């Protein structure tokens, strides 16, 4: 056990894999365990959503391997990523699998854990702050708020083919009394909005599109269901982005001018719903 800031943290043993969440972007949101793993890993397999400022904290001697999946570009298969983790651990290395956000929130961390378990490789899961909570918080949007949002629902915006998942029940989603938070939804947001409106969600329901959340490049587009598709085409927000739908988006107007964050001086594209 090694002490960090007075805390006893577990050893990062050779031949093991740590699956760690890097959070939404701001290095200050790393957990102590994730920071420890970055400094001690012999090999770091990271995805495309990990901010460069976080990768800069890595052990200088570590082997850096980018196996990120990128929309619309050739990407490594999940089987290839699983095999790489097993292979490197088999070499006796301390292997860090570093993911943006949290490994188990649309991060396919569960699949990697199952592959490691099947291969007999010891591993540790280090949770991270997911963009649907931390990223929205940096934009001044609480995912729950007393009297306004009694639920928060996280939804994936696309399936393996890039299309909106057929399993989503928009009749149910439209009636939930709280925030809908869509991940990886820029390509399907227009369809999401149309289907929510068709299912009874008011067209003027506020929508926020938060790009590069919690980084210096953060930008926020405030719009509504009726026009978010048009605004998406006109403003072309950058990936990665998180989409919040619901009345909690209105709270941003009361908060963001006073809220201190790492991105307080960053440029932002903002529309008022």
C-alpha cells in the first residue's frame, strides 16, 4: 500500500490491469486512484475521449497506445482491444486502460472486464466522473433539482451501426419527470427531438448541447426540441458532446455567470431557448 495525501492506496501490481475513468476532461476531476495509475503504469491504452492534459500526467516511460473509437473513422474492434489488454498483462506489465468519463457508463468497460476475467487476468475498476453529471455541472446544469427534476435518465444516442437504438421507448422517455441525458447523440439528435415531440414532449422543452465539457474548449448551445436539429446544422458543435433535455437546462441562465470552473474564460456558443 502506498500513501497519497495521507491515504493508503492499493498497489498497482505487475501483470494486472486497471480500468480507470478519466472524467469528462478537466485533469482536476481525476480520482486519486486514476492519478496514481497514470504515474505508475508501464502501458496505457487510452480512448479518443481522454484529454491531452490528462495524458501528459502519464509515467514518461509508459508505452502509450491509442485505441480510441472515432465516429466515421476506422477504429479498432472491441475484440482487438480486449486482446491487447490480455497480451500486455501477460508480459508482466502494469496496464492502465484509460477511458473518458466512467468505464461502466457507455464505456464498454464491462466487456473488457469479462474478457480479462476469462483470461485469468487480475484487474481493478477505478470509477470516473461521467460527462452526464460532471460535464453538465461545468456548464451550470444540475441533472436533478428539487421540484423540477426528480429523475435523471442516461441514454445512448446510437447503436453499433450509428443509428438510434430501436429498443428506445420514446413514449416512456417523453413522460419521465426529469432530465434526459443523451450520450453520443449528435448524429441522431434531430430524430430524437422529433420522436420525443411526437410522443408528447412539449416542443419548447429546453435542450443544451455541451461540447468538450469541462475543458478550455467547452462550448454550450442552448436551444429547444423544436429547433435543435436546425441549430445543430447551423452551429456544428464539436465532438465529444453531451445533450441534456429538460427544464433543468433553464437553471444555467441563473448559474453560469457566477460559477467558477476551469473554463470560465473559454469561448462559448450560446443560444437562448
